[in-house]
């Protein structure tokens, strides 16, 4: 039976990668994961380098499960760019994929009807949907009851210790516990150290009664040539880049630490005659999609991006990644340079650090989550209001800007220590423990707050 299953799996892979000869074969760990999900209905965690083919695991598994009569696959995916790439990839294998995210609210009702009618094989959902009260209460229970496979992409986000911890992912713990018996679950990531891997694997076992299968491979990327160039200041770095950008292979990504820097670098490089576009948390969805398409088609030499482009872009022939300023951690750096060299033998990765980098990240850390006094003051205001308060109404009462306030309410909500998101149905909250280490020592992710929905 498993020989037949393996043959079918390789056939789906050939369609997925566009191999007309049908000779494409799964890697051994890809097959082990697919076999565990399809034949044994297990839960599995795959920790493999970028470009290894983690998405092939869940698309091939989806095709096989759907052929056996299973319900649709639900993929929790963090970035809109990644969703667009994956919908296109799924179509090559004859898999009907749809997305529910902040960029297509006018389509949600129709998509939900298609899912209910069995016309959708894969539903990609942004993690923020899991924390939306209407989606959480009305849509999620039906999805959990009908799904044939749950996929958690960028699974390090589940972990309190993951470099990109995001409170919306906490909802997955509840979803895992509520899944019907025998529903397989796949978690994937390229950036999980031993501590994060153990944490995610433990959470995957929630409600399953058995340990998750963990498949971890080497993270080395032989195609990448890494270098560091130290220059006196930002002006020298920018001038050097303008002088040498044309010499870098193919097209690529230039990462900056702030939105302002991305816009400044874009303007300067254009002034120097380079064809580049900016890509940040403030870029409109339509402009983002255009920028992605331009880079895919090599119509621009580079996208000048913040970490908004960190996880969600797939261009196999990306020739270079340049960092103007050091990322917040080695893990974040690995995640970003992993965009390059997936389908080419050689790609250039260059870091141009600045003396100001540490101060920038310290600033982001200082504003990432409010101090305990502000958290408790906000809870007191909500308790004393005696009625639901909207974010605009709450904002001036607690002296917090919208983004920080909303992030704080999410963390309180998923931790069970505060009122629901947007402060609906406010009641006296239970006593809250302020985890000073977790909230004030997490590596910050300042730009992601603008990018999802």
C-alpha cells in the first residue's frame, strides 16, 4: 500500500514542480512526513532550511488526502506574499486553493460558501483571522470540524521562545485541542533552535495523546556566499551600494531596519539611475503585489524592504541579499538571507552593519510592549468604563498609540488576562500576571505589525 502511496506522491510532486517527464522524486524526509500525515494520521514538525521544499509536503499530502475523501487542508500562513505564491503553486498540481486575509474581505463570504460546498482543497488563513472574534466564533469551529489536514507554517511563531513570536498564533493551541481525533497536523519552519523545536513539538501533541514526529535537517546553504563590509557611516554605505549594485548577480533584496530608511535608500538609488522599489509595512497591498511581480519578472534590480518581506517571498533565482544594518538576531538574519540562492548555484549575501544598529533595536524593544504600569492602568480603565470601548475611544484614555494598544490587548486576550480584542463586552478582568522576561526581552519585530490581516 505504501509503495502505491509513494508512487502517487511522486506523481503529484512532478505536477507541482512542473516536471513533464514525471521523474521528480521526493526527498526522503519529505516522504517520511507525507507518509506520517496520510497513512498514519500523525502530527509532524518539519524543521528544514529555506528552499528545501516544505510546501511540497503539505501540497502533496493534501492531494492524497483529498483523493481519499478527506476534508480541505487549512494552512495558517503569516504573510500575504507567501499566500499568493502558494495559491499559484497549488494550481500547478490541480489543487484548488483560496485565501482569507485582510486583502480580500469582499471575497470572504463567497470563499466560505465554496469551502462548505467542498469546492476548495486548501484554505490559507492569516493568523490574525484566528483572533478576530467573528471568525473565531462563527467560522473556525466549522473549519476545525471539517478539515482533513491542519498546517501551521512558520511554526516558530507558536513558541514563546520563537524569534517572531506573535500572539495571534496562540489561538492555534485551542484549535489543536479541538480537532477531531485522527486529523493530521503539520508544522513547518526553517528557523527553530532546539528550545523552540521542543516547545513546538510539545504543543503539537495537544489533544493528540501521542508525541509529534520531528524531522530536522541541516540548515547549511551551499549556494550562499556570505560577506561583511564595515564602512564608517550610513552615507558611505549608501554610496558604496549605489556604486556596486549593478555588479551584484541578477536581482535581489536590500533590507533596511526602518521604513524611513527603506524610502530614503529607494529615492537615492533611483536618483543614481537604479531601478528599485520599496516594500515596507506602509506599502499598500496593490503596490506590494506589483513590487513582488516586478522582482519576479526581473523588471527591477532590487526591492528595498523592511522585515515585511522577511518570510513570505519565493523567487528561486534571487541573486543577492544586502543588509544595510544588522537584523535583530542571527535567526532573523538567516530567515532573510534564505530568500536568496534557492534555484541558482551562487548568490551573494552582504551585511553592511552600522554603529547605530543596536540603538535602533533597543528602541524597538522599548516600544514593543507597554510597561506593567500602563498595562494595569488600561485594565483599570476598561473595568471602570462599565461598557464596551472601541480602540479609538480607549486610545486617549490610556495614552497609548493604536498599534501598541492593539498588540497589548491581543496578548492579554490570548493569555486570558484581559478583555476580548477591541474591548468588546468589557467586564472586570481577572488578576493579570505581567511576565516581565517574556514581554520585555523578546526580540522585537516592529514592522510585521503592519503587514498582516
